[in-house]
């Protein structure tokens, strides 16, 4: 099992992809708490150029609450990161963290079911993009 769930979008601009991802996340009960523009940040901090790359910090409040009740340090792994990046061939890649893999580092049986449910929602979001 990989550490991320992803897909490639064809015939879609980067900006359109961001809108599609945010909408698809909303359909699965997630909001976007943070948006990090890695292209701009790395240009400003290191004077390097990379393709367009954004990290969206997605949160599904009911699941975040369940996870916090089960494990009070879970905030170190929240929110669920989703990336949107421009590839060399002009395609757009969308990938989301796989909560089952990330949560497996925590030895808490109560989190297993929550991670599976969140993973299913993120997988549904990814599959809905195509």
C-alpha cells in the first residue's frame, strides 16, 4: 500500500485542477484550511524555479474530532495534505496522503477505522476528478 492516492488530469489547466480538487473535497465533507504555493515560496526563499505545485491542507471536521478524541497528539498529522502539481508534459497530478499508511505509525486500534473512512473519502475524491 502506497503512502499516497493519486491521479493524473489531462486537458485541464492548473487553476482548473485546483478548483476541481477543492470542489471534490467539499463533496466528501472536507474544507481546505491551508493552501501553500511551493513555487512562490521556493522562488522567494531559495531563488529556484519549479513547476506549479500547491499543497492543500484538507480537513473533515467530524473525522478530525473523532481522531482527536482517540489520540490527542494526532494533530501532528493533521490536516490531510493534498498536492496539485504541474508535470513536465503539461498534465496535472493530484495526490492525497493515504491516512491508513500515515496512521499506522501510531499504535492505536481506535484510529484504524477512522483512517479507513478518511482514506475512502479521499480515494472517492481522487476518483471523482476523472
